[in-house]
């Protein structure tokens, strides 16, 4: 416990130190901003006095010296004026150069201006006594107008020091009672100004610190109020729990239902947030496939597409677990090639295997039919999970995918699919809990190899739902073999079915007017490009409010509606469309098609319930989009 306490104390000290540093930096940046904001008049007065001074001694000193000096002072003035009037220092201004750079060089220009005035007392000191008095007045005036720099005391100290100390030294050097007196008065003036500015600066700092402390106090009070409210709610719950056992059971049931709802909402939000950028990735890859590519580029695009599909499958793993628990997971029954599926998996994982110096092999029974009836997505999900695990725990040797035909009975085929590796193996004790959710062999495995242990749990439940069996044969330190059995029907005439489906496709009307309601810029681009590939064009709006305004002004054949958008989402927008009975160009009910990353169980039904006519889930497949558009436009 003591080391933990010391570590916690050290963390708290570090946090407090970081907080103090951030607080001090915030005060300093605020003071610098005030300095720049309030120094406009000082800059103008300074350049005006410089011009007066040059005009006064123009005949007494070389024109080249005076021109260079005035030019430098003018350049410094122009820089400060630009920073001041164009607000280049402001946090509100968007700019490519960091605002801190402008602030820093603004302060440097102040010091350079002070040094420029100091030069007048050394290299440009006049011999005419009247001019000397004028110079003294000018320098005192410049120092006085420099009070605008007092928001940052050390800046003013440096500025007034650069301006007046050379004058004081020069007067003392000239000598004589009058000049000694002037030197003393100059020193006294410097002292008075420094003391005055110091008091102003301390007062300003105290005001800022009090302001920021008040802000922090308000935040603490707000947090304390929220905690008290939460505590009050907890106390009420405790009182209710103490009434009777029946009431406790009722509250426990309600709590469980809320937790289940919260879990569903979390999964739905996570799915939406991941699928939105995935739509951009997969949509862009689909568009890239249609461009002119050489063989190598096509191979790379194909690999990227398969990788994106695999990434999407990982997301679906998490959603599938929720669906399995809720009893809502469904299976397709379509023709697919198991040989091609395994070949794709080997291609997808071959690079990782090569990087690990592991051989990834496949052994497929020659009697395996070319096509089977089943769910290729679920089969890919199961085999990818097993191959990924095998590669993860195999540092050398090989990983082999084996497909054996166990039994053939008419069109019914029973297969045994195994994934064998030469990895670390699994102890007999760990094998007992291996297929439980969120479980791995032991804690050290988790730390070394990562993972959540969710993959095998999903595999186990998928195989069970397919009426198969899942098992593992392993010896610790001598590799593992994960195997499962599954039954399929032989698929016939796959190519003819596909060709027949293609002949039924009709061309989409190029003149169709489509309104695309989507807030994500990348998904806007992907959807518009896909529509262009289909020979269509769409008008774009960013949310439901803009969609209703556009529909008030113009008529459309179809609306593609995202569901989650700012200001007004797709659900509310659709309700308003149905409430206003907005018609299409041909005066029929305007078709509204959901095009959304909400793909959890029940999302499709929710879209239809608010009045939408159809549903497309993201990531969008162009073929699916074309089919839906053909359904409502042809």
C-alpha cells in the first residue's frame, strides 16, 4: 500500500505543478494580449516623435545615418501596427503561423524600438543645447507613452531602460552642474516610472489571479453541487431499497434493464462512429477500383479492400456478441466458394506472417465442392478469428488451414476445418475457460500478446448456432490446433443465377433529381461520386433544416437521408416531410431512403416507423445503392 500511496502523492504533486505552470502561462499570455491591445497610441506617438526628431536635426547629422535610423524605427512601427490592427496575436484569428510567434516578436520589436531611441543619446547626441533639451523631452515623452507596455512589467523595464539609461549616462558624461542635475532627474524619473509601473503590474496580476481563482472556485462549486445531487439521489435509492424485499427486486430489475439499454446505446454509438469513417475508406476504395490502374495497383487496391472488409468484420464481432446475447443474430444462406474464401484469408494475412517469419499454408480436400450454400460472412468471421489467434501466438514455424470433407450424404456435406500452429500452446487448465467471453489463457498472455478474449467466445457461439462443434487440441509449448465442424448444402448453377440477375437490371434515369442530406464531408464526397458513377447527380444539404428549406423551394424524385446530423436529424426531418405531405416531381409520395451508419438491431424498423421508405447501411456498397435507387426511380 505504501508504494501506491507514494505514487499517488507524486502524481498529485505533478498534477498540481502542471496546473500552476498552466495558470502562470495563462496569466502571462493575457498580460501580453493586453499589452498589444493597449499599445496602439504609444506606437503612433513613438513614430511621430521619431519623425519630429529627424526633421529637427536633419541638417546637423549625415542624412544616411538619419535615414537608416528612421527606416528601422518605421519598420518596427509597421510590424507592431500590423500585429495590433489585424489582431494577428488573437486566439480568435485562424492563421497558419502560431499566434505565439507574433506575440514574441511584438515584444522583441518593443525592445528594439527602445534600443533605437537609446542610440539617439549615444551616436546621435546633438551639440546644440536646445536640441539636447528637445531630445531629453522627446525621450521622456517616449518613456511616458511606453506606459502602455506596463501590462508586462519586465517589458516596460527593458523599454524605459533602453530609452533613458543611455541619456542619463550621456548627460553624466558631458559633465557640469546642469548636466549632472539633468542626469539625476532622469534617474529619478526612471525610478518613479518603474515604481508606478510595478504597482500597476502587481495590481493587474492580482486581478487576473483572482479572476482565474474565481473561475476555478465556480467550477469546484458546480462539481460539488453535482456530487451533492448525485449523493442525494443515491440516498433516496438506499431508502427505497430498505422498504421491502419485493421493492428491492423491482429496483434491481429496472436497474438491469437500464444497464442493458445503456449497453445497447453504447454499442449503437460506437458502431455509428466507426462506420462513418469506414464508409469513407471503403467507398473511396470502390471508386478507386473504377479508375485506370495497372496490375500492381489493382492488387494493392484489392488487398486494401479486403483489409477494410476484415476491419469491418472486427466491428461486427462486437455487435454480433450483443445480437447473440439478445437472440437476434441471423444467418444468410447464399452460394459461396469456401476455397476462394480461404485463399482470400491467406492473402490477407500473408504479409503479417512473412513479417513474423511464419509460413501460412492451406490444405484443402480435393473432393470439396466449388460452391456451398451458407453464410460466407460468418464463415470468414470464424476462420479469420482462428487464423489471427494462431499468428498472434506463433513466433516461428507455420500456421496451416486444413479443410477435410468428413461425410457426404446427397447434397449435404459435413466439413471439419482446422487451424494448426506451432506456437506457445495452451495448458489443460486454461483450455477449460478458453471459450468464455473476455478470457485468455492467463494474465501474462494478455500483457504480452494483447487482445480481449472476445474472438473465441464469438466463434464458439457462431459454431453452436450453425449446429457445429468447436474444439481445441493443444500441448503447452508445442502448438495448438483449433477445429470446428459444420454442415453445408452443395450449391449448383451459381454463375447462371448471377447472370440472370444481371439481365434484369435497368438503367437509372439520368434526369432524376436526388437530394442528398449528409453532414460528413467525406461521406458527402463518396456518395456524390458513387451517384456520378451510376449516371446521377444530387443536390447536397448538410442537415434536416436545410433539407426542408430546399424541399420548400424545389421538387425532387428521391431523398437520401442520413439519420444523425446537427440542428435537425434525419428522423425529425422525415417526420416533417410526411407531416407537410411533400410530393415528388411526379406528384407521388416523396421517397425517403435512410443512408446511415445506424445498423444495430431495430434501426431499420425505426427508420421505417418515422416514414422512411427504405434503408441502406454504411459502409455503402455501390451495388446495394444502385438496387435501392432502381427500386424507387425506375
